[in-house]
C-alpha cells in the first residue's frame, strides 16, 4: 500500500475511533435485537421476526451481524431508487443502476461484499422477491419501506440457495389504518469546472460543455391507504406509485463529454480518444494490394483513401446517456383476516411496469463484419477501386473488406434501446396458533417477470451488404437486389467519402431488433415452529425453553427467451430452461444459561436444509440433477446485560440459475484491447502466435475499436452449485452507564468455492501475454481472415464454468449515540463503517490468486477501498424539526495493473495510477408543519465534487462516462424537495 493510502486510511480510522466514544448509527444501523423490537413494537408475548432465522419468540436477538436501514434514512437521502440507498453502505459495491446506459438491461441490482449481485438473496417481508435470474430492485416501492435488514454471510440453511454473501430483506408497511401520501421532486445542478478535462476536450476541437447545467429531473409520488375491519381482525392496504426520471447526456458533463484514453504508452496524460468507426469511413481490405492495412476517406470529402491515424477517431461519448430516462408505475395490495386464532388468511399482490431507454452513439457499419464490394462499384473512385482490388479494378470481380462507417450527422439518429419490464408477484397463505406454543405457516408465492426489448436505429448488416452491392444502370448507381427483385426498397449507400451517407440512406439501413423473456417463480412452503418449553423441555439453567422450526419447500423457476431474425444477426439466440427444487429444513435454538453470574444469556442455534435439484431444457433435452446439504451453527454469550458476544458458522450454496445452465452461446462486447494489434504490437510475435496470429498477420491486425473487443458468453449444463463458508465473530455493547449509546464490532470471513463465472477476458489477455500459458492463450478465437479480436468471427471464449474461489474478510463497525441538549433538542450520531481485510479471487483451481483490496480497474473492476464509512449527524430540534448531515467516505484505491501480482499485470498508467480518497457531504432539513404534514428538502454532494476522470479502457464492468457512476456521484450536486401527508 502506498504511503498516501496509509495516511488516508489512518486519518479515517482515527476519526472513527473518536466517533465510537460518542457516536453511532440509529437511522441506518442499530444493534439488531433492540432495533427490531422497537420497529415492530410487539406486545409482551408477541413473537419478533428476525431476518436470518425462522425461530420466533418475544425476546429474540440476532446471532448474525445485521445492518438495519430505516425509513427515516431513505427520506434523509431523498432516495427514489432503493439500490442507491444500499450502495451508500460500505458493505455494498455498486451494480446495475440508472447511470449505466449502453448494455444495460434496465434493471437495478445490489452487490453485497463485492461477491456479485447473484450471491445475495433478496426478500420482501421474508419471502423471495422475484426469480433468481430476474431480480430487479426497481420492483420495491421505496415509499412503503419500513426498514431494510442486511444480514452478512451465508443463510442457505434458513432460506435456501443464493444467500452466499448474505440476505437483504425489505420489510414493507403492509398494515396501514389511514391514508399516506408522499411526493418528491429533485434535479441535478453541476458546475463544469474540471480544468484538466476541459483543456483536453478543447485541444481536440470537440464541443466543451457549458459551465453550469441543471438537468436530470426526477419526480416520485406514492399513495397508500389501509383500513382495519372486523374489530381489528382484518386489514386491507392498497398502494400505488409513479416515478419519472429525465435523461442526462454525457455531453452535459466535462468528465464524460469525450471518451478519454491514455495519450502515450505509459499513460502520463489523457486525451480524447474515440472509435475507428467514423463518419469519415474506415476500411481494412481482407485481400488485394492493401490487405490488412487501415485506410480512411480523406477529411476534405474527396473519394480518396489515406492512411488511418488517431486524428480521424470519432467521439462517441456526447450522445450516450449518463442517466437513463425512466418511467415506472407500481401498485398492489396486502390483506389479512383472522378467521379464528388457529387460522389467519393473508395474501398480497404487487405490480410494477417500468419503461426505460438507454442511448448510445449513432450506429455504424462496424469494423469486424466483412462486406463484399464489387470491383466496379460506381460510388467508388478509380483510386479507391485500385487500392481495394488492384489489377481487378473496374471488373465484376469482388473483394472483401472490413468497413467502419459511422452514421453520424446528416439526419442520422442515435441508437436507442427500448427496455420494458412488467413484473407481477402474488402471495397467499394461512397461518395460525396450534396451541402449546406451536404455530404454522403455509405460504404460496408466484412471480412473473416480463421483459421486452427493442433495439432501434441500428444498422441491419444484411441490408448494408445489399446497399453496398451496387452496379451502374444507365449511369445510375443501383442495388443489385433491386435489379433481381429480392429487395426493391434497397437504397445504395455512399460510405466512400467523408459524411457521404445521408439520412435517407441511413433510414433504409435501420431495422429494429426485438428480444423478449418470460421468467416465473412458484414457491410452496410449509413450516411449523414451536416452543418446547411448554412441554418442560429446557436447560436446567435457563428460563426459556428450546425453540424449533421444521418445514418443507418446493420451488420452480422457468425461463423462455426469444429473439427475432434481426437480433439473431447480432448473436442473440432463443433459450429456455426449468429448475425444480424440493427441500426439507429445520432449525433449533437452545438457551443454555440465563440470568446467572457471568451468564446473563448463553444460547446455541443450529439449522440444516436438504435440497434436491432437477434442471431441464425442453428445447434440447439437456438436463442435470444434484443434491445439497446446508447447515449452520451459532452461539451468543452475554456475560452481563450490557455486553453480548456472538459467533456463527454457515455453510451455504448457490445453485446455477437457468441462464448460467442453458443460456445460448453468443458474442458480445467487452472492454479490452488486443495486444497483438497495430503496426507495433505490445506482445511479441511468439506470444501472438500462441493466440492464432500468423506471421503474415503480425503487425497488420486492426485494433479493437474504442477499446471494445468481443467475447463469447453462454451457458453450461454441467455446472454444479457453488459452496460458501462464512465465519463471523462479533461484540455488541449497550452500556447502561451511557444512556443512548450502543455499538457493535463484527469480523466476517466468507469463502465461495467452485464459484460460477467466466474467465474474465482482460485476465485471459493479460495472463497469456505475461505467462504464455497455453490455457489462457487457447481461449483466443481470431477472425481467420483479418486476425482481429472483434466482430462475429474474432473473440475471447468466456462461457460459464465452475472456477476457483472467491474470498473476502473484514470488520464492520456500527454505532449509535443520542446526546440530549435540553431546550436545544438532541444530537443523534449514526455510524456504519467497514474495514476490508482481503478481496481475493482464484480464477481457476491451482493457478494462483490475486487480491483486489485497495485496488480498482481492469480485472479488479470497481474500486475496493480498504476503509469506507457513512457518518450521519442529526440535530433533532424541539417542535418536530431536524437538520441532518451525512459524511460519506471512500478510501483511496490504486490501479490494479500497477500491482506486482502477475494476474493483475496490464497496461500501466501514471495519470490514473490512483483514485484519491473521496468525501461527500449531504445535508437534509425536515419539519412537521402539523401532525399530518411533513416537509423535507436536501442537497446531496453539497460541495459539487467531480467524480474521478478515468481512461475508458480501464473501467471494465459498470463503468460509464469515464468514471464509476455507481460508486461516485456522476451528476454533481443533487437537490430534492418532498412532502408527506398522513390522515
């Protein structure tokens, strides 16, 4: 670690230790048992439900570390997107969100402990939210959230598959008696004052963003109403909501207005890079006198080919979205009715309809797809024909060439991805008291996720080929397909001079592509829980009896994915699959000691689950079967009432989802660069030969456009479940001598073995170059004609497989303190922080590991700072008013390619060698005008701090606009106003 990083971490840790003496975290985090009891305000004998266990009893406390985010914290943040609330917590790493555009599927996801969004189990009121391969946090109505429980570590013995990194349980207000209306509006306001980036943009001759911008408006309105009836035995609660977000273009922020790249081999400075798919037009003949040489149309508009250089690069950034447009409707109902004490019927219906667009630069005839040109093409000049065909120029012979021609200007349109989700969730059940301390719960859950995607304003390569296959008819350039009648609508396209393609020609090339998926999940669950103390089964040294739960569950998930002919041209393919699992589970909690000297409480907890899986793909007949055991053991010891020690071990699994098992193998984009490309390749001829480069191709392979190469992804029916082991040890202190103070410190250690993944293409490239390992070099599939590593015929193999292991460990610190100030009210200090000890990956068994602690970029992806925290200070003013300040701190990180670990070897950088520590400050004021009317206003990122500007090729996953928009605030300062009305 650098001296700078050590100093920054030491300073932050020093502040945190000071805060622990007089602060902690009630709005966000509290000692679990106390927070949950107050949140539910149960009666003396009413059971408390704690996330992470199915045991129910009035005095229950969690044996696992739990972070609790309350509804007040959501209001303080002015949050309309729930994933943003969780991403602020140091336990989370940003995942899919509304600031990711190109390549987004329109969903929002969460990533606990940076182990992947597919390794955290998401629940609503203790039941699975949606199908595992179709989780979308947008489904959760934020205004209805009572609290969010975040449990660290495996919980498969309690909930089943997927709970490897932990569980996130959204507890919704499903029992209202009255009317609640909540409305909020907000916008972003930013001063574009990044002098370094602005000078880079100006030097390139690109449009420099305005100094001050106001954009990114968001509106959110929700209404919920409920009514008790039958003397309180029944309740029905209805809700509905609408959310709208305006798009923000990357052109409106200086950090994103051009695609940044390293200006030299060592990365001493940045410049505006771009794509070789340009409106000038780029060509790489696959034969003839200029085979493998990059040529381009002259800038003056003449039909003359000149050598390609970086001055021709196209700035694809300005039209890309930095924030997607979005429109969302939610609605639903919760109902329950106690027929008799032994039978309470309950159920719910939840619905979401979300419509969002992502937007990217205008489409192109992209380099990577070969096109066939006649050597007498009438739109080409004689010199161009000679350069392409040599002696065959002017004849009816043909020549293949790669073409990169951007449909920019002249009325052409940006590409837009129309993403539409419609989600349904139904629950029904019967629960009741069986007597003698026993109860039962029989539940049914069904969810359906409909996803429809239309990709618009994109070039149809088959039409492009027809529009290039042109001959002269009476001196008029005419498509051959018009002559033979196969496509009478064909319009010849002029890609042979700069900006020669018109809007009319582009309109012919556009063909929308359509894909759709239907995901379902059906669950039947029956459980019986009881207190054996009613039968006298208890420890002789304890007052409470032994508590047990036994039950069974059956789950079925299905997926059907379809693609039309145009989508299949781009590599999409139909797919289907079904997963069925039958499970039996049990849990026991044994109070050993209670109310004895040095043993206020000593409790043991254990659980086990047996799972039997059957996986099937109807279209191919492929399938697999396997079984799994998961289990847990937990212990808590409170020597005195004020101090509680807890420890746990959990064995968890994550079964492969349908996409990982049966997804069709397709070609997609990946941020990378071919080390064997260019006139002076970075890799030697010997190493490039191992990847499939011939001696004739070496030094003549075209670079991946915009640092975007191709990779082949897809499913693998032979996958087996991942296995995870979690150890936690913690201390919870609530000293009575300091009223209002509580804090906890928890160590966690999670290891996931045989994790399902792909070999990251960046890792494949770097390891092949660094080690010449035939395994990694053998994953290259080069275009046989050009040697390129992009397009449909050149790619890195990156399909799913059971790989090595993932491991992370660290320490969570949470605290809460309330300081009375008499007539001035009180101050609440709220803290949650995480120190990361390790973030280790073993890509393949036995081939070595790398640790991304304190690193970012390339293989390590988004930053993994050693220390993160959120400290909120709230002044509760007499008269029901408050003023709250949050300090969000992210420690500095260093570029992974500068590590000495050979797995992380890659392109160096001086200017992006490190991201410094970041501090954001958020301010919120709230006042209750009357008992029924509350008003709030706030500013996030009060000081309008810019996100770090990073070369696009470094960013890897979830990067956009030359930064990590889920980690750092991409739009600058955001302002919001909100009101709540209760009747």
